[in-house]
C-alpha cells in the first residue's frame, strides 16, 4: 500500500475515533443518568422481594455503555414494626485494571448517615467470613494472546477507552450495619476507596412520635468537656473557621488537609439543614447561667478514613457547638466549622499508607481527599 494511502486511512481512522470518543462521552453521561433514573424508579416492593427480574437488565446496559462508578438504590420507607430487615441495590461498573488495582471485596464499604441525629454507621459491603477457609482456586491457564493492530500514538489523541464490567448486588443493610431500632432517615452510600455512589434516602419508621430536641443537659456536658480540654487559638481540635477552611456557597461539606511537621490538620466547613435533634432545648438553668451559656445547636459530622484494601473504615464523630443570637428552627441551613489533627486520631501506619478521607454531615459528603504520606 502506498505511504500516502496509509496516511490518509490513518487520518480518517483517527478523526473517526475522536468523533466516536466525543459521542461515547455524551452517550455515557446519558446512560449514567438513565441508569440512575431507573434505579430511583424501582418500587419498594422490588427491594422487599429482592426481585432479580426487575433489575436483570441493568448490568448489561451498564457494561455496554462502559459505565464506571457506583449507583445505589433503596426503599423509600421501611416499617420497622413489621420487619427491620431491608435491602439496598448496588450497581457497580469498573474496568479490569481498576479491579486489579483496587480489589472489590477488600475495598467496598456501605455507609449510613442518620440525617437528623448525625450518627454514622459503616462497615464492609461484602464481609468475609473468617470461619470459612475455602480451598484456593486452581490457577486458570494463561489465555493465548489475541492478534491486534497497534495504531501509532499521536500527540493530543487519547488512547481508546478500556471496557468495563458491571454487576448488581443486594446489600442486607440491617445485617451489615446493625442499625438501632428507632425512627430515622438514613442517607445510604457505597464507597469504593476513592469512589462513592449517590445517596439513597430511606425513612425507617417505628411509630409516629416526632423527634425531640437535644436536652440542655447534653449540651451543657459538651460545653464542659470542651472547656476542660482547654481550647486555644492554636490547639486542635477546634470548632471555628481557620484560614485554610473552605468557603461554601451552597449546602454541603468541604475540607482541606495539610502537613505541618508531625501534624496533619484537617479544616472542614459545613452548611447543612437544621433538624430538631440538633437544636438545644433551653431550660431555666441554662437561661440563668451567664458563665456557661449554652449553644443554640449542636451540629454533628464524622471524619471517615478508608485505607486501601481494608474495608473497615475509621470513624471519628465530631460535635460542633453553634451559638446564635436568634432562635433556630428546623428546616433552615446552618453553618459550622471544625479542625482536627489526623495525626492524633489515626495510627502511624495509616498516615503512611494509601488512604482516602471523607467528611459526612447529614445527607452531604465532602471528599474524598487522598491522605498523601
């Protein structure tokens, strides 16, 4: 074949590849949105029955579109008086190289955040039963190399994308996380080291009793503990903004991580919706005590750290007192900030390893940020 013919064919192939790549990116976004809408549209009965037939087409649709990521679905309402058990559906798409670098069963984590109270529950999405010791599988024979045509690299032209595998799994949320039996709204997420799913919100109902405000005695004890810890301008933890604290323009959570000698300071900003269990119920004693004024609210967040190939994350709950000059009411956004030193919270081995840091508050998630040694 004459050289000029080969060059012309190469240019056509490259142009076609670029066009197809652009089309594929648009198609992937469309399919990702479609998959998310399909999962969100599943009825509660699908989760109650763990109806495989209702979700059987999802893996093929995800794989054909090269979907890479996590999507989570869950029932909208669970009646705990009838049955505390409930399942969530996880759709995961990942490339073979990603699976090799980040083994799925060693890194998949299920997280539930109590939106009203701020408590966080987390654990392995696929726990390994240590009591079972299956025989190691026999190694499969190496496949014969397939013939291939290697196109020359061209600057500015990305290589063709790697295909992805996809699958679904039912997650027994109650069994995995051992949630307390109480009225609650949960924001469920799946984490896969440095990837995370959408939040699936589940209302768990025992009775019609409304959630109560935070007792003044609990707020008083928190303030006393903080005073006893001797908070100062430079000491961590701290519950105010720092020059490295991010600024939020909308509801959410964000943070920065730095290195300062042996310290690893994390500075976080929160803007979350206020709910009754966060608002302090003032009493006569608190109104009369001018030396120890109570905060108007206590905002709760959790720093979550996942270490590569360890699916039991580290959880560090944070209680942040917030003072206000006016009465706080549920439904409004409230701002809070805190700083902690990860070097005082995490084992030295974790600080030197591959790990990802998240901050969870209500239905919001900040991160992940790599904990770079």
